[in-house]
């Protein structure tokens, strides 16, 4: 992708129209800039959110306008964005705190080298460079590589950096949000299924489908948490789910019911979970410890993570995959020594690199479940992105992405771009 962008993307300082517009005398320019989607030379106008230094999204994100040449290499395709979520990891990338740091480049002609954030999204193929790929106009594709840069209206990409998706009976939002959160839940549950029943010291074993074993998770209202509830239920597991209280008891109950509708067996609030009463409640759920909780999922950290660890049975595994509370995970040594609990981390990007084929199968599997009505979308707050959408609106939507107690995940939905 890097090479073809260098060859084909031409910055427009004004964002007005085609390159030749710059030659027109200023007095003859229309007062209000009129956008032509395609100039006489077939250039496509595009916009991308970019940052040139790390910081808070509201401080460092800019909306950059550029144009894309119609002549692209035969192995490449021209893409139009349909939808792209705003995930916590994307915001951490802008802040400079994420585990991978995409390089700052001048590929789309920004004044300073920049990065276009956005790890996940779905695009429609507008045109192909030739016969060098098996993609066709109208196909839907998602990135095959991490840090693709999806917060943009258009892109040119090598076909081998893309995965074609069967779009039948799917919405752009469903496809745009499949490859990070549902895949994280899927991979964790498959790789670190409950280990109740194995002899101490034998390590982790894969999930036993249909076993009815318990797992426990905090951040259960997150995209990953909701996916884990649903996949766990489909695969014959039972789940205990920790959520934060809402403003009112009614709102908390509504959230509880929502997660139960998805398949959650038990939903507890964080304050119930951190209270002295939790030990008794847990004993009741696990029939005085006869049912072991074999797996813990932690995306919060701090006290909540410690309480997840304390809830686990002997030989269990606790997987930390996020740190929403920005607090370290601290563990009583007895859990390591006497219960032999395994504490591991999980990063989907690393797993994707190791098993690209497994990733494709997993995505197809999840999309199949969505099509079959067996897996429900995460609630979203759509952020409409049209050609005229102001930079500030897009920037603010990103900034709000890390604030808690939201009605849904922010997703850019591209309209008339
Ligand atoms: N390791 C990986 O490969 C991987 C992959 C995907 C995601 N993740 C991580 O998983 C986590 C969830 O991501 P997502 O996209 O699923 O999230 P999301 O849908 O954007 O939702 C964020 C969740 O975090 C919760 N939260 C925010 N601040 C919190 C705090 N201080 N204490 C407790 N909970 C808090 C929110 O709870 P409320 O509902 O109460 O607001 C909400 O449920 C993030 O940390 C993300 O980076 C990791």
C-alpha cells in the first residue's frame, strides 16, 4: 500500500477540486467551494483524519484533504469507506500509548509526516488497477493488516492487504466491527478455555465445548465482553459478568437484563463484586465451590482485576487483554502458589500475525453467526461522515470514545463522500 500511495495520492492544499483548479485565477473561483467527486482527469477527492504528533485526539487530529490518481498499480484497488469504529486501541494509538506505533509518513501529502488512525473498518471496492487481483467493483473488504488507517473516506491498497467479505445479509456496521472485539473474545475463549478438571501443573487446555464450565469477566458491557457472553453461551459455557452501576437502579437493571438477553448467566455490579458479600454470592453460584470458575477475563485492572483473580478456582487461567481503569494488576501470591492460577496476557494483533488463515476462518465463522441471527451487534452511536462534515465533529467523536457509560460504541458511518 505504501508504494502505490506514494505514486498516486496528490495533496490539495485547499480541498477545492482537481489540481488544475489551482491555475484558475482567484477571482474566477466560486465563492463557496464546490466539490467534484471526480475531476476531468478522474482524480478522486478524499479526506483522512491524521495526526503528526501524539496527544489527545481533540488536540492533535486534523482532517486532511487530498486527491487520488485514477492510475493505480494492477495489484491495487481504490476503496471507498463504508464504516469504521472508534475503538479504545485507536485512541491509545493517537495518544502514543498503544503497543504498536504506525510510522509517520508523507504518503498522502500532509505538511508534516502523519498517521491515519483506525485499525478496523469496511470498504467498498470502487475500481481495480487491473487483473492483478481477484477483487471486483462493489466487493466489500476489510483490512488484512493491523493499523491500516480506516478513518478516511477513500484509500488505495494492495489487494493482498485486504480480505474480501461475503456481504450478503450484512450491514456495513456489522462487518466493520467484526474483526477486533468479537475476534478477541472468540480467540480468548478458544485458547484459554476453563481448565477445571485438569490436574494441577498441566497448564492450559483448549475450551471444552458444551462443558457448562464457568468463566468470569469484568468490563462485561464492552464490545469484547458482549461478544464473550454470546460466544460463551453458544459454546456451552456459563458466564459471570461484572458491569459498572448506571446513574439509577432502573438503568442498572436495564443493563443487567440486556446482558442476560445476550446469554449472560449472572450479571453483578462492580460494587457488589468488590463488597464483602461477593464471597457468599460466589459460593452460591458455584454450589459451594463444587463448580470451579476456570477462566477469568480482565480488561479493567486495579481492584476489579484482583477480585476476578480471587474468584477463580484451582488451576484456572486469568487473561488480561485491556486496562480500562489505567490501574496495575496486583495479585495475592497465594493465588499463584496455592491455586496455581496462570496469569497471561492476550494481544489479538500478535495472534493475527501468527495465524492469518485462522483469522480468516474466525471472521467467516462470526459473520456466519451474525447472518444466522445467533450473534447480536454491539450497540453503536453512529457518527455520520459526509464530505461536508466538519473536522471538529469527527475529532470530538474520537475524543469521546474513551469516556465511559456510553450508549454505544462510536462508529464512523460514511455517507456522501
Ligand atoms: N488485547 C487485545 O487484543 C484487545 C482487543 C480488543 C479490545 N481490547 C481492549 O479491551 C477493552 C475493551 O475494548 P472494547 O472495544 O470492547 O470496549 P468498548 O466497547 O469501547 O467499551 C469500553 C468498556 O470499558 C469500560 N470501562 C471504561 N472505563 C472503565 C473503568 N475505569 N473501569 C471499568 N470499566 C471501564 C466501559 O464500561 P461502561 O459500559 O460501564 O462504560 C465499557 O464497557 C479495551 O481496553 C481494549 O483496549 C484488547
